[in-house]
C-alpha cells in the first residue's frame, strides 16, 4: 500500500518500527506494504489509528486523510448491521452477494452475523462496488461516505 509507505517514511520510521507496533515480523509487514499479502483489517486499523488517518485513505478509496469524530475501534455489532443494510439497500440476497464476492453463502452469513471479521479485500471490494466507506462499515464513523 503506497500510502502506508509514504506515511511511514514521512514519520521517519522503518518497517521494523511498524512491525513492532503490530507485534509481527518485519518481513510480514514488508509483504503488506508491497502488497504481496493483504494486511488484516485489525492490523490496518491499528496503523491507521497510529497515523491518525482513515482506512479509506490508506487503501486508496478516499483522498480524505481522516474523518472528524472517527472512533479508534472497530465495532463488530455495527459492522454486522451495516453489512446487512448494504446488502438489503442494494436488493441483494445473501446468495447474490456471496456470488458477487466469489465466496460461499455460509461465509457471507458468518460475516453478516459477526461470527468472524470480514477480510480487508472483501471490505474494499464492497466499499468500491457499492460506493460506501470501509470506516463507515466498520462503525468507526457514523456518516455514510
């Protein structure tokens, strides 16, 4: 993620510094920064909080660096409600949205009911496809972006 690298370099930090914040290996962090692997949403949230920037900004779906009144934590209860809301507002069934995202219906149901946290790539795809905000979906902000 190019913006992540820029934020890190602007703060005169090394990859090792960010890896230490995340409590992961430097090579793991490096693979996220060069987009060989996708950073899990909880790590991405930690780094965005550290730099006081929105997740939307870091993943490149917004030019806005941060949102006023943004909360630091992911709210899983709000996330499950907003995933369901997004699906219904777009007149999609769980089967439809699962096909669009190339996942099983049971996997989507697990995300929608909060059994497990939806991956970063799927959140980004949903946000881009349905003109939403990852920060909004995660309950970090209240205003629909």
